[in-house]
C-alpha cells in the first residue's frame, strides 16, 4: 500500500460520519459522511480523539492528538446557548460494582425524547473520553425527566426528577440523583480557524545522509550522446533538471535559470536540463518539435538535452530508494548534487533561483547545519545534549572502515569558506587537512599525505610538529632533499625545545634513520635529563640500531631509580628473553620483570602477556608459555588487533614445539 503511493501517514484527512438512526430503516446506508460540513476534515493524520465538555457549557468539545503538526489540537464546540443550555451532566459512582461504574448503560427520558449512553473505559488509540456522561439538549425540552441506569452486573435503578440544565452525582443503590453545583471553566487559548490545506507534490527535501548519483546518459539537441558521471564530473555541484515543453512551470523555471544564470555560474553550479518528452507510454514515436522550438527560441546558456527511459528510471529509483512511497516524479523535478556526485537535495516542483543559491552554500555546510535545514520548522532533536565535533562524522566513518566516506566528510570542512578573523573555522579547516593527511598516510599515499600536511601548515604556519610530520611524508614520497631541509630548519629553530627534538627523533625512526634519531633523543635528554619517556625512546632507538646492550643499560638505569615505567620493564624483559646473543639474554631476570609488569596490568594487556610468554619459554616453561600466549591472542582479538593476532599465533606454534622465541635485529 505504501510503495504504491497510497496514504498511510501524513496528508491524510480526518473523517466524520453522522449516524442516521431510524431514518435509515430499510436502507443499506446507515451513516452520512459530514467530514467537510463539520470542519473536521483536517489533514492532521489524527491518532486519537476524545469528546468531553471541556468548558462545562453543555456541549461536547474535542481534543485530538496527531502524528503531524499540530501534535495536539483543541476543537471547541460553539453551539448557541439555546441549543445546549438544557444539557444534563452525570457523574457515576459504583458501590457494589466497580467504583467508576465502567460498563454502566444510561437511558434518559425527557418528554418524548429517549437518549442512551454507555460509560466505557477507553475510546480509541491510547485515549479515553471523560467519565462524565453528557446528554445534550436544547433549552426547555421538558420540565423533568427520568434516568434509568443498568449498573455493571445487571442491576437496574431508576432516578426521577432529572431537571434539564443540571449536573448530578448518581450513586449506585441510593435511588436519588444528587444535584451538584455547575462548574465553569474559562478557556484562555486564543481562538483560530483552521486554514484550508491544499495537497501538493511540491517539496524541497534536504538529505541528512547523501547518496551517490548514478551515471546518466542523454542526447543534446545537436544529436550528440552526453553523460553525467558522478566520479568524473565531480569538479563542481550539478543540478539535474527534468522538464517538458508542455509544462508551464517547467518553462517558467528554465526562464528564471537563464535570467539569473550569472549568479548561478558565480557559485560554480552546472545545470543539465533534460526533457522527458522522448519517453512515450505506448512506445510510439516521440514528438520533440515543441521542445526543439523552445530550445532554439531561448538559447539557454546551460546544458540542455533529452533523457531516455533508462536515465529517467535511474533518477526515479534514486528518488524511490529514499522514500517508501513510489510515486511518479512530477514535472519539474530537480536533483542537486554536490561536487562529489552525491545527491544532496530534491526539488519537486519549481525551485526559485534565490533558494537554489542558498542551497549551494548548504552543500559544504556542517552536518549540524544540514540537519537543522532539513526540518521545515525549528526543533530540538537532542543533539544539543551531545557535543559533536566538526570531524566526528569523519572519524566515525574511519573507525568503521569506510575510508572513502571519511575522506569525503573531511573534505567538506576543507571546502568551507573561512570568515575573516574567524580562528575557529581556520583551526577546523587545518584539523581537517591533518585528518586527511593521516588518513592518506595510513593508506601509504605518501604524496597525497604530504600535500595535505602542506595545506594544514599554510593555515597554521607556526606549528613545527606539523612540519616534522610533513618532512616524514616528503621523505617517504621520494623528496628526500626537501625533507632533510625541513628537518634541519626545525632542528635549528627548536634546538632549545626538548619536545621538538624528541619528535624529530621519532620522525627519523619512522624513516629508519636510527643514528640520527639517537642524536636527537640525546639532545632532548640533555635538556631534560630526568624525563623518563625520552630515555625510553633512546633505548628503543639503540635497540633498533642493533645495539641491545646499550638499550639494556638505559632500561636498567631507569628501573634502578624506582621509576614505575612499565614500558621500560617490559622492553627490558623482552630483550633479556628473546635477544639472539647468549651474553645479553637473562632468563630469570626476564621472567621476574615480566611477572611484575603483568601483575600491575592485571594480565589483560596482550603486549605484556606476549613478553611473559617469551620469558616463560626461555625458562623452559613451554606449557605455561602456550597458555599465556593464548591469553594474549584473546586480548588482541578483543581489541581488533588482527595483524598482531597472526604474529602471536605464530609464536604459539613455536612454544608448542618447545622452542623459545628469538627476535630478529634490524
């Protein structure tokens, strides 16, 4: 039902039916549709409705809750006083039945009139009307009447002397109606008349999650085959417009595009306007003469052509995959695509040039701005309670393994215009370039990574750490002279800054220049001799430089100071357990150190468990080593370190063969 375009939710008018009662005797028609006459045929998509004399004036008012706006509506019954002043209101109280007397049947006789009501619990979807029973009557219907109540359980009771225009409490078994003081309720809500609502296919739909557009082929009016390829034409945003020469709004829209084309062109937007007149229902020969005349007469400055059934079907499928209701596309319909070939906005019906230009700016806006613009009214979606950073969406894509999407999200920030004196937008743009640089680096796209770092540096020129990482990427990309010049410049300007020197050391480790790394680490330690992390970095550099004995000395020096550096202990234990040199290995010390480290880490860290397994194997405890390495495998797998899992499994095989592990020196 939904996919065929029938109403299920939204733009569904309410209906009101009048019970024709005795007038329908012998007829199949029992109810009359008075929806329009009653004024209740509102396009509210109402979910629940209750009837109650809200203002206590003797007629029933209505409250409704709706799926669409307004979410709640009050419909006040404004009968003239003479038509309602004789109404009788009744409150019921059960004694032997349930207290509210739910299920009671009431019949009021006033002169020749006889009216029946029932007291029910629940009257609709998650709703219940008032338990006050109202018999609506005109003024002076009768002097007095009688009320018959059939209580739940079947007991019948008569209450006499019911006076029109009164309010009574009816207590089960009392036999007498207790008159109550009439209440008044003033309604402070401002009155308004529901405006007539017309249904239209016209809409502007902003996508909060964009989808890739298909490749589209069309023929221009010179007879040449053309195409829109979202992967190749992604240099600027594109508007795909569907039109027909017989469609007045289409022709008017094309004229407006032509009139304001200079403004559109200034936003770097290309328009491809395609007529659908080549598609016929009965496969008859299409008549394109009027379309050709229109094109010749107006000489539009943008691309125009003729779409075929395949391209129209692709656009229709693109629309239908976003919406459950499969409706034919109205004319005109336009699809605004960003420069990456992703569908951003759909226009059903004409779009003004002013709106189009505003929406072009929206293409590079933040996800928050796009989300706010996608709603037709101001609202709070709860996101204000959760701070979302400019790059959070890109990072989420990266963590999920969607690297292409992560790159596109980051590029949206790099494309954003920086306002004058707006440091936050400059920083956000620079962070986006840094994110792109690290993303390209992870894919070993060294040139692209270096270029992205250069973009970030152009925005933040006083960040030496950025320049260092840029130098690493330049080196990896083969531009070693430029990289060396960068390193020398930073080393000279940062010679008194241990952080910069330490970072230079790590950078040279990345490009396997261990001797240079050692020099930088020694320089950093010279400025901060007691800083343990610098000493650990130096020890690792000696270890990588095939000098494990020097690394052992540094690690022992750190530990001798009662420094709680677990990294130093774990690294030392690893060398003592796995180094190929018999003179360096010390099985007992390795086991002692690795046990201490794992006791402090709770035997949950795969790296320290790996060291413990190596130390156990070195001491001949192969069964224990296998158990420990399996724990390390579980820990690594739980944290998603699949490459490390493979290496640990190889070690498990070595220990199972009752052999110790030997590390390879570079």
